[in-house]
């Protein structure tokens, strides 16, 4: 496998006029345009036609993560407004347990207006489920560009999920350059979102409606779900000249034993909805390699490092790797595997499971554009994006979508 560390991010730039960024979603989700890239040919269709391009009797995998209302605002006595953006739970570190906490919990957070919060505890009096509650935030140690923040609230009948639901704000992407609106709470979630934990939506899924899902099922396409909680790093531009200098954020994944069984039953070939599903599916191969090398590893030790695909030289086939995961889950009586990944997919990467991809149009000089380029090969991303720009496609999170078939 080619080592992509010396890829120059300047080679993945393209002109994206502000007016081509979709600031709001369409009134009907599946009315969006669909670019179809098949074996080097580019054409245009409607998203409602997607099922026509998916083979009967194939497997399609979705990310069922749900975006949380992760932004909390506090005002200091001085009048300074502090934004606390919850990224991932620290105490407890399990997402489900963190949302169920009553009275206190700690999260890794990005802090807006940090220079105005040098010390002390922030306090906000709020009403949660009709109950007056005092919410506090105390800043802890720095971890990179983020900080530990300990939250407390003085009514133990309320969970942290209740608190976020009542006073948190949905974190729509920064490049939309507008405040969150009430309707974003619905439109910035997929219709199949279930598991709370993301700070950004898996946006390829925003186009799906019950109508399209039903059409896929009627065509004999098997629909399966997994979970990757999307981190704020998905919006972080690559600022280094070469991608070796870019650090991917850790993202937490959950894959059920049923999903592993289905992947094996379908020959380890799948249509992935969104780059988050792609990153999860492709991480599975390297998780299986970990298990093969260390059958007694803990789930935490199964973490996939950023450069692991390019440094790993395993003779295992994809099927053998997934069988290792299946055996591990059986041995540990696990219904689902919970671990994490930092995988970066860039030109030089060898795809293991994904043979078709549904995805939106991504920012210039982004790791997501590198992922697409690695999938279509030979710099064909230029042809795809040039077609989209010249044919009136809408870009980024609320924009149109593409089906990529190399």
C-alpha cells in the first residue's frame, strides 16, 4: 500500500463559491439531485432514483447516530458569553451512561471565548422539564485544543440528556454561517437516527425518506445499521502542507454481532451510506487484525490508529479478519463491539469492504475529499466535482448527493 503521508493538500483544492453552499435543506429530503459516477462516467438523476442503481440482493449500511444539542452557553457576571461545546464524555466515558447521569458528569469540550474564562465556575439557572435547576460548569485540564469540563446540576431526577435537550443548542456546521433554527432540530437528523452522541450529522443520510427506504427494501436490498459518533474534527481543515501533519480526531464506533454476520453473509461487500459508515466499515478489517494478533485485547485496545492501514501488512483476508471479530464477540458474549477509530483514508488506501458509496460534496482541502479520491482513483474526483459545479449541484451538509461506483 502506498504511504500517503506526503500528499500535498493543495492538490485537493477546488473553487467553491459561497452561493453554492446550501444554507438550508430542501423542503422534501429526497427531492435532492443525485450525481451518479459509474466506472468513469458521470450523469445526473434524482435521489428518489437511487434504488435503481443498487443491485438486488445486496447490503446497504447506514450510520444511525443522532446529533446531540451539544452547545451550552453561559454568561459570566462580567457579561462575557462563554460557549461550551460537548465533544465526548470523560466521566463516565461511555456515551449511554454519560447521558443517563444524574447530578454530575464530565465531558471533553471546546470552549468559545476561552480567554474570558480563566478560572471559576460558570453558573446558569435553567428550567428542565418544568423544574428550576442550577447548572454549573467547572473547567479542568487542557487536552490539546479542548478542556475537561465538569458539569453539575442540583436536581437528581434529571439526566444530562434532559439538560442538553432543554438548554443545549444543535451544532450545525460552522460553514453555514448562520444561527441554528428550530427546524434544524428535525432537518439536521436522519430519519433513522437512534443513538445519541454525534456533534455533526452523517449528512449523506439526510436525503433518505421512508419512501426511498421502502423502495430499497422492495428491491431486495438488505438495510443494516452501525454507529459512529461524528466528532467536531470532521469540520477541521487540513492546515499542514502535507497530510502527515494532520491529526484525525478519535471517533467512537459500535457494531453489532448481527452486522458482522451480515457482512460475512454478503461476501464482505457493501454499499456504504456516508463517509462515517465508510470509516467504520473499513476500520473493521484492522480491528480483526488486532484480534488475530492479540485475542485477549480489550475493546479499548482495538482502537484503529490514523496511519495503521499504511503500516499494517497482514496476510489476513477481509473475511478472515471479520471472522476474528465474530469469534472474539462470541467468546466475550458481546452483542455489540464498542471501540474507536482515527483512520484516515487517502489515495494509496486499499478499500476492503465498501464497493459503492453514497456521499455529499465535501469541502476543498478536506480529509473527506481525500477519502473520495481514494475511492474513485486516478484523480477522478476532479471530473465529479467539475460536473457538480457546472450542473448546479448544491454543496456540503444540506447540499445534494452522489452515488460513487468505481
